[in-house]
C-alpha cells in the first residue's frame, strides 16, 4: 500500500493539531477576561480593562480567563479563574485597584501560555507581585483567601443602631432603642445585641396596676448572612442576660390595695411611696434581620423576632402594700436600624 496516499497520515496530522500546545495557539490570542457579578461594577471595570487592552471575550480557539466582582460592605471582592481553572480571591478598596489586579493576572497568564516550550507541556515557573492598598499580596497558585485584616480573622465588622418595639405575652407594649455589632467568623456573623426598653403603660399589667416597668438585655448573637446583591437576610439565635425593674405606688397608711382615684388623690397630697423590684434572668432569642445596602458602607435594616425569659415570674407580686406587675414570659419584637460597615 502506498503510505503517501494512505488516509493514516492525514488522521495523524488531525490528532496532532488537536493536541497542539496552548503556547502555539496563544500566539494568535490576546489577553481576555469574561467578567460577571454586580452589573454596575462589571461595566465600570470592563471599561477600564478595555482601555488597557484586556478584551471582554476571546478569539475563537483561545481560552479566556473568568472574573467575578462583588460589592461588599467596605471592599470589592475579586475572584479570578485562569484558563487552567486555578483561582485567586482578593478584597480591594477601589474599582481602579480591582481592574489593575485583574489586568496583572490576565497578563501573567498570557505570558505563561506563550512561554510553554517543553515537550511534556509543563508550565514555566512564574512570579507576579501585585501591590494592593493597604496590604501587599503575592500571587500564587491555588485558591487564596483575602489578606488578613487588623484584629484577627473575624473579617469586616459592622454596627447598627435604631428603635425597637415589642408586644409582650401580658399584652403590654414596649418601645426602646437597640444596638448590634458583629464580625464575620467563617460563614457566620457573630457579635452582641443590646436593647433597652420601657413599658408604654398603654395596656397590660402596668396599665392595670398603675405601675411602670423598664428593662435592658445583652445577648451574644450569631447569624447566617444570606446575600443576594444589595439585599442580605440573616436568621440568627442569641442568648444572654436581662434585667427588669418594676415600680408601683404604695399607700403610705399601709393599706393592701388602693383604687386609681385614691392613688391620684394621695399622689396630690404626697401620701404615697414608690416601691420597686429588680429581677435578673436568662434571655434567649431567635430573629431574622433583612438589610438593604443603599451605599458602600451603609444599610437599612428591618428585624423581627421572638425573645423568651424562660424563668420569668409572671405572677403579680405584693410588696410593701404595692401590687407589682409580673415579668413577661415572652415578647414579639420588631426593629428598624441603620447599619454601618459589614458584613
């Protein structure tokens, strides 16, 4: 058989062309990165990259890199995957820095592809340093986490402050102020939740017994932030300690009970004595916090949840001739807050 006219040489050439080294194909390719993520951020970074010679798509037969950019509380998260599916992640502070980071990675990959010379296709050793403000990081192979932040590995920290309202199990209505603070701890946001409130005396035990109540609580809280663009939903659990002060007027003559009309009369004559009772106990809570980030560092939060005092004394207490309202066993809470920072 004539080997020259045989179909085998042609088949051999086709297989050889199919397995040709990426370095050979790279000669006709140009640096390209396909960007995804937050659309406004993608458009802005893509424009910067295009002006610097980094295309948004590659030529036929060329393998582009892929990048993802997300706007976080105080930073821009950049994830880059090269044509060999190796990934890098960084957090930077400015759009231009993010574009420079992607550009440096894309050029390094392009240079690496064109530098492939060995028969077994081993990659040439590469080193590329990227200066980032305020940290300096060195690119390496494999998935990398963001540079360490001051204060440990907790990550971004955020605080929130705003009014809180609740309806208690004894039908009383409460209003006050709440504050929270948490930092990233792995997939969680762990921190503290503080709350102070007054019984409005519009209904419930304080209204019926003509008394007043105030409370404060401090909880350790852990939430699981679930993000979708600018919206974050964070279900969480908390536990801590709570303090409740109950006050009422007692008749100065030592009578066990006093009508509201008598109390008003004796108040006018200065013939009553204020009696108070303080109690401290365990508090547990479960809530859901929904936030909308309207600026790079600020978000509006809405929260709802349930708080329980498992060892509360719910019975009316007689002390020094005064009737003191019991402790609410549970409260249905609502809140509105302005958050600064992450997560």
